[in-house]
C-alpha cells in the first residue's frame, strides 16, 4: 500500500510539472501575441518627420506600451515563469514614461535639441535593458527599439 501511495504522489508531481511547463509555454505564446500587436501598432505610426509629428508619435507609442504592459500584467502568472520574465516586464513598463519625456522634449525644444537627444538616448538604453531580458526569457518577438519605436 505504501508503494502505491508513493507512486500516486510521484505521478501527481509529474503531472503538476507538466502542467506548469504547458502553462508557461501558453503564457509565452500570449506574451508573444501582446508584443506582436504592439509591434503592429508601432509600425502603423507615421514617420516623425517634424517636431509635432515626432511628439505625437512618442505619445502614441507611450499609450501602446502602457496598453501592452497592462495586458502583460493581466496574464495568469500562477505558473513558474523564469525570473527573467518578471524582470523583463519591470524594465518594459518603464518605456511609456520615457516616451512621454521624449514627447515633452520634442514639443518644448524641438527634435534636434540636446534635451530631445538625451530623452531618446534614455529610451534606447531602457529598451536595451528590456530587450536583453526578453531574449533571456525567450521572448524574441518582444524586442523593441531597433527602428520599431522610441
């Protein structure tokens, strides 16, 4: 009887582990969909050829990233996700505020100003942090900033 109980417990552990792996893969697919939608929306923004359009694109980018962050935080996280996933979200969530800072700099000082350049550099530096963690978590569809946004 004790052997049967141990086999049952071992079976339960394996089942939970398989469920966790499947759930983790499911979350990864959902994250990919969120990033794909954000990428599509970013790609649809106009080219920032003048100060007004550049500021507008930054504000719209901020909203797209806020929406994506909200969707990412709504996903079920009761599965074992890699630490790099949570770290990635933490870094990713900082992008909208940097887009808004760039919009303010563009509106106030123009797109060629030193303040605008610093705002852009800050956005790209943050995107690189997030991108590194996205790669580490296997979220290659969640790479931003290489001509896509910011």
